[in-house]
C-alpha cells in the first residue's frame, strides 16, 4: 500500500464501517500489513475531520478547549509511539534511545 498521506476532500461524515470492513477483508486475504497501514490512516483521518477530541456537549468553552487540545495531543503521541496500537513495538525504538548499531551474527 503506497503512503499518500491524508485523503483529499474527505467529507466530515465518511463511512467509518467501510474502513473496518476493508481491514477485515485484507486480513482474511493474508494482507495483515496493509490492514495495519489502513488502520493507521483511518486514525489519522478521524483526527483530520475532527472526530478526535470532541468534548461533551454542555461543557464550558474553556474546559472544552483544554480537553480538545489534550486529547488531540495524546492521540498524536499514541500514533507516534505505537501506531495507534497497530504497531505496538514501535514505542520500544524510542525507549532505548532509537536505533543503534547491533552487530550481526558472526561467521
């Protein structure tokens, strides 16, 4: 699957179910890696259209603004560290200081 970034002109009410159905079909066809990539793009799309960090109705505006910013920040951090759960080992790369040279097997 080619990484092209966010989809252009995505309506705010895009069908969330179809993403999950496509993921399931990809896994059933043996394309688990592509299904994980689609899941990551799905999460990015949710944030792009404003479905992440929506405060409850009736909250004071200043609390809603703080809540939304914290939620968006945590969502972005979750994506960076673990690929939204689709790549849970991704965070381990940061825990040990990033990629390091590890010698290969001796001959």
